């Protein structure tokens, strides 16, 4: 998140009025099209990109941190919207002459491509536009390359047609997902955040773990995991929960870099935490054509193991440094926090039920968003009723309304929301709730900008890859280097994800790597969803690895420490979690892809043991400090448990048992000697 973006995030009240209303109109358009489908999919994508361009050019200057020069900002933004209206007005004609562009088509297409590149540069820097420009250059000049990389050659009008018109370029699958599922889920999270869900999660985590050993750091892990259920964004998680948890950790003796590393590592896990996960999960479901439920199911155990490994590392570090928790009197009552804001959990539970019952993400997101607004507005009315009996009756009515929500038509639902808005307008304090909802709509549009622009720009890669077929060439190279060695291919894929992640966000990282490496893994026998989850997982890990660790640099100003130092701590804290995707490839039951529940339980137990041992190895502490040879044996035990070669499990279990037995005996002797 850039400093310009952070400044705009401070408070929607501080936004320029025109920008505020543009963002509001953007959210209203998205809600109406999701609810009533008044336009075709092509027009939805085009207008979505048009709004993204308008918001970007009004928000982000060409250089520096000052506000954009408004005449130029409006000129570029409205030019972006004009490309969308061109698609809308000439929709039928464009379909009829598909592939045979007119002069005006060429101008509009070229303007759109240039504006998307420039918007992406302003939002996320030069790295992603440069990578996409290389693919674009390959499409234009690849016929001059030697060997297998050479293609037959494509004229500029063919490239423009592929990228700017149809659904295989800038308006491809990622843009469709951004314009439908992702935007709704971002709005869903924005509504809950504005209504106080962050305070509910942080108070609950503080009450449960704040007084434990290493309590402040454990609060960071738990609150970030909970926040991940509604945000699905690692950087957003850092700058929200980190404002509270990082200073708290520093206050109780944690080093600044360690505090930032804990928060960054915990927050990045939010993107693999069901039910919402991150934008990549929806793109993955659409790309490999599986229900979102299958993606969330595959991510469930790895996400729990990831957060379990981070929690374990924090616990061991606290033991090693003797860092105590807060006094229990300073910790809030977790159940009092739930009692105060329990109604905010209703939409979240309904959303989880819908997603895991097989409903589409679009339907689930629309229901979740509508239900959230009804609960927020309804609770604002109910909590201002003085009579306990009448308040109880109102809660019953709201509960019946929620229970019968699925039987109501969408028009009836909007009618209910309009009625609640009207009531809030006239009751004392109700307008404050309406302001919260208004700001949630605007904040949702702002949060959607980086995701949407990334989705649009990576359409260049998708368009060129599908036009030239270069993905199969790259997959062949990976297979040739791996030479049927699955482990080597996995390591190469992991390094590709980590290197790409140095310059680009998770979404384009996943799209690029999955289009190149995932087919190679599939050819080596890795199940489809597991191969894509492997790429997804390490695309997230890239935000922790130096030199460009986005989550760590987002935590740096809060922790007042170097982003590089935070990144090094983040890698150390997350190192046990690095084993999870490798284990899932060798044991697909870890992602619930096996046929037996017993196999899943076995591999989970094995993963817990490997993570536990590696956590002790990399912190150098278990019951007491580990000796050098204990760390070597522990590393070997963890590595043996990860591999799926003959006898590797048996060797791992034996080494682990010897290590634990010897360490317990040594710790006991040290304790007796101390007495």
C-alpha cells in the first residue's frame, strides 16, 4: 500500500468531494449489477475497469506524494470511462466484426492498454508493468526469437483485438472475478470493519491470550487469523490490526523487528484462511473450474497448520526470552466483547454456511452483503429501544427476517434495506449508522482498486500466453530441468514464485506462475487443485521475502524498524510453515484430496510433529536451549517427515522420538541441578 493510498485510507471524510462520490457511484454500480444483472458480462467488465481507471487517476499522482493535478486527472480518468462506454454503445457491432477492427476500435483499444499500464504503475510501481510489457513485446516481436520461443508472428491489430476486446485480455477471467465476487467480498469486509468487527476480534484475542506467556504476540496471531476471515488481504490486515498489536508487543519487551515480523507473518496467512481467503482463491476457482467450496476446503488444514506454526514459534520465542503476558486485569473479557457485538457474527456465519453448502460465491457475497447491511441498520434501531421486552421482540423479528432471507426476492430485500434506512434517518443516532454504511461503500471501492488494476493488467499476460501458446514451452523447460524429479520441480516452482513476488503482488504472481508451472506439476502427477494451491501458497510467502517484502514494509512505519529486518524475522517465524505445501504435494490428504479420513488424520499428525520440531530447531529452544547436535537431529527429523520416500516417515519418527526423549532428560537434569 503506497503512502498516497494510506493517506486516503485515513478517513473518507477527508477525501475530495468528487472522488468520494465517484467511489460511492462505483460501489452502487457493482451492487446493482450483482443483484439485477442489467448488463452483459462484457459490459460489466468494461465499466468495472473504467471506474478503476477513474478512481486511480483521481487518487494517484504521476510522481511524488502530492495530489494529482485535477485537470489532467479528470482527462485521463474520463478517457478510461470513455473506453467502457464505447464497449457498451457499440457492443453488438463489436461482436459482429470481432477480429476485424476499425480505425476507431484501434484508437480505443490502444488508449485502454496505455491507461491500464499507467494506472498500474501509479498504484503498485514499475515492476508489474515491466513484466507485462515484456509479454506484450513477446507477442509483437516473438517471431524474431530463435528456437522454440519463436511464434508465427502477430500484427498489432491482432494484439489489440486480443487484449482490449473480448474476454481473453484485459477483460479476462481475473477482471470478471474482480468485478463480481471480489468486489462484493471487499464490500462485505468494509461494512464489518466500519461496524466494529476489528474491535470485536482484537478484544476477543486479548481476553483469551493477552495474559498468557508471550501474550501480546499471540494476540497478534489470533486477531490476524480472525481478521483474515473477513478481509482476505495481508497488507490490509497489517495496517489495521498492526496499529494495535505491534505497539503492544514492543511495550512488553519484544524487539521492534520481531514485533513487525510477527504481525506481517500472521497477516499474510489471512489470504489462505477460509472462508473468504484472498482474491486469488476466487480467481483460482474460476480458472480451474471448480466450486469455491473445493478451494476453501483444500486451504483449510494448511491455513490452520500455518497459523499453528506461527503461534508455536511465538510461544517458543517468548519462552526463550522469558517474555510474560499482560496482567489479567488489563485484558478485556473475551465473552463480554462477543456479548456486545455478537450480532456482527451473523452475516459471517451465514456467509460461511453458504460457501460451504455449495452456493456460488456471487450469490453468497450478495446475500452476505445485504444481510450485513440489514443487521447493522437493524441493530442500530434495536439498541436504541429502552424497553428490554420490546428490544427482545425486535431481535426476534430481525432473526425471523434473516432466517427467511433466502425466500425473499432481491427486490424485497432492497425494500427492507430502504425501510431500515428510512427509520435510521429519523431516530436519534441513526444517522451515524447511515454514515458508517456510506463510508463502508466508499472504503470498499478504495480497497478494490489495487486488486482490480492488477487483475486487469495481468490480462496482458493471459492474452499473450493464450494467443502464442508459450505456456506449454515454459512447462516443457521446467519438466526438462526437473527430469521427472518432482522435488526439483517443486523447488524451481517455489523459487519462481518467490522471485516474482519481489516485484509484483500475489494476484499476478499466481496468474503468471500457475499458467507456466502448474501444468508442469500436473504432468508430474500432482492433483490439479494441489498444484495451484502450491503456487498460491508460495505467492503469499513472497510478500515476506526480501528485498521487496510488501507486508513487512507495511509494518515498518508502525514498528519503527527496517523493513528488511522485519522481513528476516518474518521468514524465521514462518519457516516451519514453508513445509506445509511440500507435504501437501506428497500427501494430498493434507488438502482433503485423499479418499480416507484416516489418511488425513495421519498426515496432519505428521505435519504437526514436523512443524513442532522445526519450530524448536529454528528458535533454538524447547524446554531449554537446544544444543548444536540436537538442532541438526531435529532438522533431519523434520525433513524426513516431509519427504514421502520409502522409510522416510519411520526415520523421522525415530529421530523425533530420540530427540524429544534426550531433550526432556537433559532439561530435567538441568532443573534438578538448579534446585
